[in-house]
C-alpha cells in the first residue's frame, strides 16, 4: 500500500520514492545506465521474473523514465531507451554505489566508477553547484519552497534537525 499522506506526497523525496523506490526499478535503471535496453538483457542480468519485469518496465515507461522504441517488426520487439528524466536519476545511483562501497563492502569494493578518459576512479560526493562545497547533514537545513503548502511549512518548522536555530545533527 502506497503512502497517501499529504506531507509525503508534497515532499520531493516522497514523490521520487513513489516513482522509483521499488528496488527492482532502481536495479533496472542501474542496468540501463550500464547499457541494457532490451527485455531479455534486463531479465538475464537481474534474474527477475518476467511478469515483475514487465510491470516495472511499464511503470518506468509510463512515468517517463524510459521511451519504448520498436527495434524489430516481426515479431514485434521493443527496447527501452533512457529519457532525460532517467539520466537525471544517475547521480542517485552514483550516491547509492558510493554509500554501498563505504558501508557494505567489508572486503573491498567490487565496482568503482572511473573517469571515461583516463580510468581514474571517482570519489563521488554531492556538492553545491554554486560553490562546489560538499552538501552534508551538518551544513544543510530544509526550508519551504515557493509552492509549499501551509501544512508543509508547518511540518518543516517543526523538524528539530532541520530547524536553522538548532545545532546540526551529529554535533
């Protein structure tokens, strides 16, 4: 059952999880970023049941993450091409990879991302585009956006860790 709370539906994180929060969806997108486009490629790479894969691909297509394009007439076959919206999700997968390597790889990383031109491994961080400084829990506060409802404004004002007047978490 999907959450229907207004504070979840109005929240960008809540909306994003609604779209791609199911773990198969994230793994399908990961494989698409690595070049998979065809049903059989996703199926073979993931070991996912065909009915689940069909549902997830249909959802990702309907939500604008994939464009379905016919590549064979007889029999009709389609490939799933990443949209700009999906490409904008790539940094989320990069962040998950970096977090997984840091916290879930006790014997060492099995996958690294590297610069395409010189194969130098990247050390992914999320930074502010204006000053290129890392965005961390200790230097961040959530504030209402211009379209925030009264309820969202009240919710944000009540969040202790996100209140500018409160010491940053972890300090």
